[in-house]
């Protein structure tokens, strides 16, 4: 069984995000970029499946400009067998990515597509669900435990009420949550080895998908700066200040 893993290049989670002064997006010049943390967890799970003999090949896919090859190489260094970059045309949004992943899934025929529950840059939490709908296959989102059971996968999901366990027929789309596993560190020899692993580049135009102009991001703005707080002397002053602000 092949496992397809979606990898998105995002601003590293440790970086303090700055919106560009012209509102055209967030600053990425000189900023550390990484694999979306949830995608690392998805890849780790795929690698463990292969190591346990449940998967034959792990393929990482990224939709993005050539700079995302860096993150694909990280995926290969972690242990993926090969990588696919799809060079998009125009803005990349969850629906576009889902349609691209569908085209790749139809070509590769994976038993499982593993994605992050969300990308930490857009926080959309949409791609996996859209892919499952387009592919007409089952989905299990927010996975914190994943077991393969023959032609099905048993997935424990983190939901508001606690944990829910469902069984989905394969092929399926599973999106992963934080507690599923702890991704491995990449070792230097693996980085060297990754340079020789196959990385295929596909042009968006070659996938015969019509571009989707239905949504456009018009502007980015930072949150309004927070007013400075004040130190109160005692409870009476605290109550007075809250009353002043109409909060009590
Ligand atoms: P989102 O719906 O944008 O929050 O993304 C959910 C998941 O879809 C991510 O964690 C990735 O696994 C996958 N994904 C989103 N965008 C891309 C992309 N440009 N390339 C590859 N995978 C992506």
C-alpha cells in the first residue's frame, strides 16, 4: 500500500509573524520556513506504517513554488521514498490543493492519504475534508491514534466531547492531530541521502485542472495593538476600573 503525505511549507511556528506594510501578506524575507508541524506528524505516522510492514512506499507531495523543495527534501531526509512538487498557477487555496491532491491520488492510487489537520499559516482545516469529498472516499479528521485493520483503518479522533473511535474503509483520507506521535529528528547522513532520492516536478497545467478563482484574499492586517494594562492597588480600585470600562 502506498501512503501519500501532504507537506506544506509554512513560516516556522517559533517566528513572530509580521504583516507586510502594504498588506499583501506576511513577511517571509529572511524568515525561517519549515514543514507544517502537523504534516511532520502525518509523515512520521506514514514512516512507522512502512517500518511495521503495512505500507510499501511513502510519497510526500507539496503544492508550491520551487522553494518548497527544501521542505520536500526534509521529508525525504525523514525517510519518505520519493517526493512530488506541483508548481501551482496563481494563489494556492485549500480547494486548489485538494483538487491537485485528487489528481495525484488518481495517478498514484494510494491506500491512504495522510494530511495535517490544518496548516498553521492559514488555519483553514479544509484540505483533507475537500479531498475526501472530491475523491468520494471516507475521511477521519483530527486523528490521535491510527491502526490499520485489513482493508480498513481504525482512527481515534480528538473531538470536543473527548475521544471518538471510528473505522473507515481504505482508501481514505486521514488528517492528524498533535498527539498522534512525536516526529523523529533528521540525522546528517539522512540529509545527504535525501539529495539522491527522486523529486518529481509537475506543472499545474499538466494536471488538466481548471484554475479556481472563486476566492481571493483581498488584504492582510495585523491585529490592533493592545492598550497597556494598569496596576491596581486593591480590589476596590479593580472594581472601580472595571465599572469605568462598563465591564461590571
Ligand atoms: P489547510 O486546509 O490549509 O489547513 O491544510 C490542511 C493540510 O492540507 C495541511 O496540513 C497539509 O497536509 C495539506 N496541505 C495544505 N496545503 C498544502 C500544500 N500547499 N501542499 C501540500 N499539502 C498541503
